[in-house]
């Protein structure tokens, strides 16, 4: 759907995600928020994705430390989608060291997360 709709899908999905990925949300909320966010990575333009996700990357990286394995697994999937479709977003001098550290830590996690 995101490939057909393009940039217009961002605001609707972000509204949904902002309700799902915040303090006090259940693992199911975080899981569905991450899935929704990952699902739109292949539709909107690179510039729009970068504008929207750059401020959120640090908060999303914190989900690697979530107590729920399913959330950690899904955030690892999400960052793999970022690496495939928007590597320049996480390849900056500011973000790459933390992304790298979190991914290495994830490799030592339970098998499904790694």
C-alpha cells in the first residue's frame, strides 16, 4: 500500500505509531507500531522518511532494551528494513555508533532476536 500511496501515508501511520510506541504501552502496542512503521519504509521518498525518522531513531533504538522478546525482535527487523531501504539515515557519524552497539548487543540476545 505504501508503494502506491507514497508520501501521503506517512502522517496517518505516524499518528498510529505515536499512540503505540510510548511509555506505558503494552508489548502488543509497541509490536504493532513497529510493524506499521516498517511497512511504510518502501513507499515514501527518501527525503520524507529521513525527515520523519531522524528525530525518532534514538527512541526506537531504546526498544532494543525492551523486556519483551517480541518487541526486541521486531525492532531488529525494523532496523534491517532501514538498512535495506534508507541506510543513509543510520549511517551518519551521530547515529551509526549507537546503531552498531545496539545491533551487536542484539546478536547476543535470544536466537530469534539475533
